[in-house]
C-alpha cells in the first residue's frame, strides 16, 4: 500500500524541504501539504511536481493550527480522504514580531560561551511578542503545540489503525526554565516561544506513554538555525546573505547552524528512515552540518520529568475536551 505522509506548515521552509527530500528518497509516497494558506500550498505543490514529475501524488489540505475550528474541520476531511496515515509531521509554528534583543546580544559578545549559546539556541538573542487568538488562547501556544495536539486527538483512530509515526519540530531554544506547568500558555512569562517548544518535548514523551501500546510513536526534532520566513522577520534577507560565510565558519563550534531549509530537514528525514520502535524517545534529534557542509543527525538527551509530562498531557486533553464540547454545541 502507498505510504501517506502529512506535513503541517509545508508550503515553505523546513516543511517544504521535508516533502522535497522524502520524494527524493521514495517517489511513490503520497504527500499531503497541510497549510494555512491554500494558494501558497498550491504553489508549493506545483514546484514539487515540476521537480519530481507528474506521477508523484501531492495533495493539499487546509488547516490553521491557531484556529481550532479549522483543525477539527481538517481532521474530518483527512479521515475521509485517507484510510492510512503512516507519518504525521507536526511542523507548523510561529514566532511573531521577533526582534533582536540588542542589549542581550551586546552583553553576550563578551563571553565566548554566550556567543555559542546565543547562536545555538537563540536564548537571550530574540524578543518575542505574543497575542490571543479568536478562541481566547495565546497564539504561540495554540499554533505551535495545542492546535497540533487537537489534531492528534481528533485523528486518534486513524493514527492507531495506521501505527503512525509522529514527528514534531521542536527547537534547541526549548528551555525547562521557561516552562511552568501551572501556566502552560505562558501568559505570565516573557519566553512564549521557548515555553511552547519545551511543551512539545514533554508532550511527545507523554504521547509515547499513552500510545506506544497501540503502535503509535512520537519523536522530536530540531532543525537547527535556518534562514526561513521566521528568521527573515528578525533580520533582512540581504543581511543574512552577507553574514552567511561567517556563520558557515562558525559550524566548527556550532554545527546546528544549518542555514538552508534543505539542510534543516536532515533530522526529520533521518527519522523517516528509522524503525520508530527502535529510536530512543527521550532524545531530541538535531539537524547538524559540519564546516564542509556535510549533513548529519545528532541526538541530545531531553531535560524532563515524567510526571510533569503526563500532567501536561492531562491538562491539554482536558482543555481539548472543553473546545470539542463547545464546537459540538
């Protein structure tokens, strides 16, 4: 049977490159580009067909993970469209109104360790503003994690029957110190992006605790530092191009500087080629590039507490039940 892969946020950046690289490996795949902007998704579909040929199967699905009604609607359409879903890449995400924290940046320049840390994780380098969605939830929390979790729960029967491999796009910016189990939306904090990415790490672990017995496995990845639509909101494209040679040389110390979305897809594609049951679940799989441009996947232990992971799962499941009942009524 033809394998089916669904990728959220697939019209550009890392999501698009995952689709591109998977078709290079296995042209017979059915790829579903699940995107907020259907026009851009159709453009991405045309580009993939132009490169890989008209015989490849590429579908387009409308879904906006910041809009829960959109997520529930998409789940129903996905269940009607596919009898099997082998891989689910939860990649869509936002980091809105990102700017350089110049004070933190200049202060960090006086420490080699801090320079490496800033360019490895972005910690202390960026200022991120959040806002609320029409559902009354924080946008970064909803887009990056909760909307995806709602999709997972809404597709549960399909995922269990398919023994789906779930692959999340997390970040090296995920920090346990920025997450509070009593403030999962990060309404009281100043690091909503980092909090949402750490929540992804926890949730993936909890999904494994709940679903491994059904043959469903979940893993997390980090694409490294790549120039995408998110980073272009931080610095202009011409400046990124200007500093690219310097950043390539920094790979000697910071190999997660991948720069291109194609390179950043490395860990996500590597997981596609593995037996999910044999891959450690308490690791984050990070896309790396050496100074010569060779791509490889590096695994790092996740900083976590099992009880906290399970508590997050229960809290999000309870919140999902509230919205499911609301939309039913």
